[in-house]
């Protein structure tokens, strides 16, 4: 049996995970939340030069708390870190969180991207991200939209609008892997100015157009649109239903960064804060730890590359856009 996408082709093909999106179209920004029906083991790996994070130190393999309640991806640069506070408040109201005496403390790591120069109205009097985090948690479900939604609402790439993408893969072993990503990259997801995606060799079916790989390739100069702006960052989550330790989750997140490099050129630049969380729900044991973790990492990178292309493919136009959508030019 060959590997195939899950029934939804979303990260929520991992049983027990739900995703919620919330956005403010006036501000042109949003929040995406991954929440588990139960706490899950998590890790993280940062490869960009300009990250913005909350509670990522506790995900190191030597730290005490091994499981988290949710992961948050947000726009808003440093302001967006407050989205995780709204998620934590909502989880606490549900009785969720790490037990300390008679108190519950939800563990909610988060990461942000920079979308403050995308044409939206940023003149807010009160930080909107805590509210958006709460709304995203309240709307968490097994199915969710892709493209210009959630943390991908105001996202851009070198030459096109970015967005929110997801993909999944069921391995022949039965293990499931999924990816979720908000694409706001300095680099480009397409080859030159054409319709072809760098991630085309990994496409399954026609999930981002079915055009196949490009036949000609330009030099590797990056469009100047965002090159001199610290206005980037692609952030994502990879997940599996396998039982992994925090150290193994960290390795899964590290491997998944290959998906960034396959789908965005360039990636991991000094002006990007590229980051990937990894989550493991623990439903399936590792039958062969070395072989299984190798395949999980390979699958995570493949899913991430596909999710990035799907994010850009599904982006939709809005009044005042600073860049066109893929669908405007090639749809």
C-alpha cells in the first residue's frame, strides 16, 4: 500500500486534533489554533533568523512539562503573542491545563508572523489578538478553511499573497502525519513568474492545481518585494498520531523544515522567523523506533511542502491587497 492523503487532507486527519481560525478583515490579520481533545506531546525547532515565540523554552527535551493543551499561530508580530493568552483563558474556563494544587494552568506555546505592512488598518486602541485567540479556540473543529483565513489572512510571499495551508499523509504502517502552515515568506512559492509551484514534485492529485513541475527555471534571484523588510516568517505545525517523546517531537519538527526548503525559495533567511512545532497524540506505538521516526520525518517534510503550496493556491483577493493572488494570475 502506498502513502495517501487522509480523508480530509488536513492536519485534523490526526484523530483528536481540532483547528480553529479567527480573523479581522479590517486589520487584515488573524489567528489559528491547534487544540487537542487531550494534552499532547510537543516539540519545536526554529530555523529562521527573526522568530517571535511564547513558551517554546518549555518544549526542550530536558524540561519538566512534556505535554501542551494547544498551539497558536498568529499574525501581528509581537502584538500577536497575546493570542495565546486568549486561548489560555478559554482553556482554563473549560477546566483544562496543567494541575498545580487546586489550579489549572493551560500550556499554550505560540509563534507569530509579521503582517503589519499588508494594507490593513493597524491603528487599534486595544490589542485585538487576545480576542481573536479566544474566537479561534471557540471555533475549533475537525474541518476548517484554507487560504486567506486565520493566521494566513494577511500573509504574503515575495510575489504573491500567502495564506493558511494544510495537508496529510497516511503511511503504509497506518501512522498518520499532517501539517498546518501560515505562509508569510520572504521567498517565493512559485518558479519565476509562472504558475508552477516549487513543491510540485510532492503534489498528490491536483491539490494545488495539478500542473506538474516547471520545465524551465530562472536564476535564484529573489524578487525585491520583501527582501529588505523584516516583514516575513513562515510558521507551522506537524502532527502525528504516533507515540513520541519530546526529543522525538523535536526531531520531527527539525525534519519538517525540509518542507520549507522544498516549497519556498529562499527559506530560513535572516529576515524570516521560520518555526515549526511538532505534536504527537500517542494513539499508535512505534513498532520500529529508528525506521518509524525516519519515515515520520520524511512524511512531515512532504506534507509541509504540500501545505505551503496549498496555502498560496487557495489565497483569495481582498480590497486593498498589496500583492496579487495565485488565482488572480493563473486560476
